[in-house]
């Protein structure tokens, strides 16, 4: 089996060599049939791994155990795709293909770890500032001490101080007091003369004609 005369880092010359080898019918094998599918499998697997890592340790929409299982299942597909790519890229030279596979996988792993750490640090910084703003907003809201009203009563906020060794804790309880609603007597119209009067204040008799207040008009 022929050996490539270019190193893996000589991408332009190496790619031209692989293409020339592939289209030369006098040489055995077609390296592009390994290189292209292997590269696509590796890229697809890597994207899925990154998505799983993001949803597990950053977005937290996946359970940690589920994320680990998915990463373990996807890792062989990624490594296998990288090896197929390297095997075609190195023109069927197995030792050089294994070495290139190890280099690519190591660099990818290092890049994923670096990106994960950066996202974690930036996320903690953003979360810390957000939590600080929320705490300041909550303290401003509690210091304003505005009461709230409700139908049929009002709220009083009673602070209760609990003193312990070395600390003081404030508990706020909500107390509801019912406010009695006074009802004003309603006036009625005399069915005989039409005079408006309040039955209770006039001893249930019309002040004009003296007619007694009918039973159906007396307040219950």
C-alpha cells in the first residue's frame, strides 16, 4: 500500500494527493469513499454531543445521568467517524490514521472542555449580577412598606422580632381585620299618598296620611 508523502498538517497538498489517488484507477482503493462519510459522521456526532452537553450542564433541561449515557453512546460514533476520515486521509496507512485520530479527538476534547469552562464562568458571572439585582429590588420593595387593601377589610403588617444567640430574625405576618359595614335605612313610598318616608323613624306610619306601613314594605 502506498504511503503519503505529505504530513497531515499540509492540508492543501494532502487533499490534492488524496483526490489524485482516488481518481487514479491504477491504484487500489477509493479514499474519498471513506474520508467524506467519516467526516460527516464525525461532525454529526460532535454536534449531537455538544447539544447534549449544553442541555445537561448549562440549560439543565436533561437529567445528568441521561446526558452522560447519551455522551457515552455518541462517543464511539464520533471516534469511528474520525478514524474513517483519517484512514482515507492517510491513504490506508493504519498507524498514521490512528495517530491522526488520537490527535483530532484530543484537540476536540480539549476545545469542548475549554468552551464548557468559559460558558460556566460567564454564566456564573451573569447569574451573580442577576441575583444581586433581584435582591436589591426585593429589599427596596420590602423597605417601602406599602399596605394592600381588600374588599371587606384591610391588612396590617406586623413585624415580629425573634432574638437568638448572635442573630436577630424578622418575621412578617399578615393580619386581616374585618371592618363592619353600616347599612342606612331605605325610604319607602306610601301606597296611599305617595309620600317618601323612612318607616323605622316614623314608627311604621306615613307622616302625611297616617296610614300604617304595609307588611311587605317593612324591612326584614
